[in-house]
C-alpha cells in the first residue's frame, strides 16, 4: 500500500477519533506529497518526501524552546510511523559486501543502491571507513 493511501486511511481514522494532533501531522505529510506532485523538476518518491519532512522536523528541534520540543517530538513520532524501516549499520555492511565489488566501494556506487533504504549518514560513515 502506498504511503499516500495509508495517510488517507489514517486521516479518516484520526477524524473519527477526534485526534487533532495526529490529524494535523497527517495533513502536513499529505500536503508535502501533493506539493511534490505539483512541483516541476526531479520527482522524489513518497518515501523520500516523508524522509525530507522528518529531517526538517528533527532540524527544527534545535530552534524551539524546551516547552515546544515536547510537541515537536510527538509530531516526529507520528511521522516515523509512515516511514519505511531503515537498514541497520550491520545490514548496510552486509549489503555492500554482497552487492558491490571491494574496489568499487564509494558513495557514487553505493548511494544509488541504498537510497531510501538506509540513512545517508550511516552509508557515508561506512563508505568512508571501508578500507581502514
């Protein structure tokens, strides 16, 4: 099931439950997906749009005072429900060992294979330390 369909179903459920916070976050995610559809240029997948929104919320944590961070953390948890499960560091290492020749382990070859499946910072750390 696509993320958009899941969001729509969860939006209806949040309306029925009168869960305003959850409804607000779901609507924001749906808005991000609609904006991506309307935008020109390179299209991102639903997962990439959701990851970008998630990342935006995490960066916003530094800008908010402590009392507002609690609300923002709740929003982040709701968004995380719709994100696909990311690969762990060990899973990334195993994937690289199985799918990439040792002499070709670099960001240019590995990143396209794992984009959206693992955190880019984890991938970068592994690739940077591959031959050390």
